[in-house]
């Protein structure tokens, strides 16, 4: 009987499907089948450098602002004002703003975009939310600048102009001064410019819509953008739509919406040199055009700020029609009677910063075109690098934008102040000196102490005095009257005191007693120790 033999087929090698790396696809080695991760793009070295600059700038701006805040150099005006309203948003409430004394902060400036910070403020109970948001927004605004520079002049130029924007003294001034809602308009306008020069309508309208929710007078900048699109780009319908929409929006906000929120007429007319209102100002401009132009250049400080602004970009914006878009910002600042607006400090140079960067890039590109390729390296490498170097020199050498960082109270003094503020319970009404207000805004009732002091707690610090509302004589009267009127000392350390209604009389620190006797004044008390 034949024996059955089982013959096994030889193993067949099953070929793994061939994996071919295609552009934008990263193939990671491993067990079969290979793991493939699809990436939406592959970063070039320049894009990676631009991203690194953006992240570094966001971290740097945020660190500077938080350092200032933690050392009690930030103010109730503007950080405390806006943080109290954002704290209300975090609780899904629109609350009266007691720092400014207005029933709804939208009546002071129209900035509903602040509502997007509410969820972040809910999870992090600190005004630091606004400061970090500001740092990120300022940094992100540099991305469209890099993209436009790389598109017109190459990657090196794009990076250089992005760096020049990030180091611009006007941007650093915004990062150093508290928080201001107009910072939301900076990346919005930067994105709108990029969309406009590349004819990306959807992106343009999205950026414009965001900008319209940041501040009422940003509408004037968008009107100028519409004019540029209509006249320079010859896209009349789109440009006219932007101008008409924002002109109507501007009038609607000033005449109807904001007065309805505030209960009064517009609160920020600072153009007494032109007249006592918009109508009289227009009449003055028509009747006195020469004097109106002279007002833009006097006093001399206006010329210094204007020269410093254009010099930062090597005067290149003067070669580009994009500079037209910055004109409303300049007129609004230099026609104002308030010296704050024509200063190297505060937030007033943030909004025109991306416009000037775009105009500088366009100016360099026009020089390249006019030279017909004879000076390519000059216009694509030397000029951008020179703009970057000039920006650094002006910011850190001439203007010294970060110089004030060395003037704040010490870590130990800041810790003493915070320890006293910590005794104030959540929800209690508080009146405080201006630098303490931003640390106490997570409540419905917080006031500047020199405007109202009939509260549950009163917090005064002398070492940080000298801000918006801190005359020593008034503060001494507040302490003396409060101690005589039923308040006791809840905490007193160094030159800080927290008074509580109905608390035991307590003992003031030796330093506070010295100050109360008039032996020293304000920040000079620290120097006398």
C-alpha cells in the first residue's frame, strides 16, 4: 500500500507594497506596513526660521509683559480696565466697569473681540491672560510680513523684514505698556494687507471683519485700504465696498452704538487744536489748510517720532503707495492734543507697524525693478539686513524701549505687596492705588482709590506710587480718614498697607508710619531706606 506523502508548497514571499515618499509625505521606518504620516506642507529652512522667530517673539513679548506685571509696574489704565471686563466675560456677564466708571466698556471703545479671551480668563484667573494674548498677537502679525517679503524679494529679505517688524520700537512699546485691545487689529490688518496684495478676497473679508471688531477708529485704516484697492489696484468695486461699509460702520458706532452703551457722547475727542468736535474740525481743515499741516509738525516731538518711524524702515515706505493705508493712523495721532499719542511709548505705533513693513518691502521691490536687475543683492539682501539692523539700533540704542525694565521694585518688595493683597477675599469690594488695580480685577467692584474709597478693603502701596492716580497727599488723607472712620490694618509690610472695614485697628509698619508722617514721598521712600 503506497504511503501518502504530503508535499508542502514552498513559502511564498509576499512583497510589501512599495512605499514611495512623495512631496509633503514623511515616511517613518518601522514594522510592516510602514507608518506614513501625511503632512500638509514641508517646511523650508526659511519657513522654519520664520516660525522660530514668531514663537521666540511671542515668548519674549509675553515674558516682558508678565515681568512688568509681576513687579507691579502695570496700571489700572489700561490693563485693569480691560481685565475687569474680560473677567466679566469669563463669567458670561457684561458688568459695569468700575475702574473707569462706565456702565459698559463697549461705550468707551468698541472692542467686542475681547470676548474671545473670556474662556482663557476663566481657566487662568489673572490679568496675565491679556498680556500673553498680546504677545502672541504681536508676534503672529509678523507671519504675513515674512510671506510678503519672501514673495517679493526672497526668503532672506522676508526674514529680515519680519525681524525688523518684531524689533520695531513701536511694537516693543506696545509690549511694554500694559495691554490694549487695538493689538487684535495688528495681525488682522497684517493679514488683510497680505490678502489684498495677493487678491485673496475671502481672506481679505475675514481679516477686515475681525479688524472691525477691535476698535472703532480702525475703520479709518480699512477705508484707506479700500482706497488703495480701488485706486492703486484698480479694483473699484471691492475698494468702494470696503470704504462705504467702514464709513457707515464708523458713523454708526460713534453716533449711536457707543453712546447707547456709555450713556454719553463719544469720550475720546482730543483734537482741540482743530475744534470742539468732528464738524468744527472739518470746517477748520477747509478754512485753514496751512495751519492744519503745521499742527502735524508742532511741537518738534511729532517730527522726532515721525522721523523715527520712517527711519526704522530706511525711508523705504515712502516709495510705496501702500503707505497711504497708514495715513489715518498718523493724522489721528499727530493732530491730537494729547502728547501721549505722539510719543515713542505706549501702544500707538502698533497698528501702523505692519503697514510700514509691507510698504518697506514693496519699496525695496520697486527699487529692484527700477534698477533692472543691476543691484539685486542690494535690494534683496543689503537693504533688508540694514532695515533689521536699524530697527535694533533704534529700539535698543536710541529709544531704549526696554530701559524701564530696570526701574521696577525688587522681587522681595513685589512679594511683600502680593502677600498683603492675598489677605483680600474674593468678591470683596476694593479701592487701590493704580499699579495694584490689575491684580485685583477679578471682582465686580474695584476702584482707583483716589476716585472712590468707601469699599470693604483699601489697598495702598507707596513704593509703586507715581502712576496715573497716586498723589501722596491724597493717599495720606485716605489712610488717615479710613483709620479714623472704622477701618483697621489687615496687612502692613514695608510700604504697603491693606485696610479692612471693621477690622481691629492693628499696627502700621515702620515704613508706612514714616511715609504717613511725610518723611518721604512715593518711590523716593525706597531710595531713602
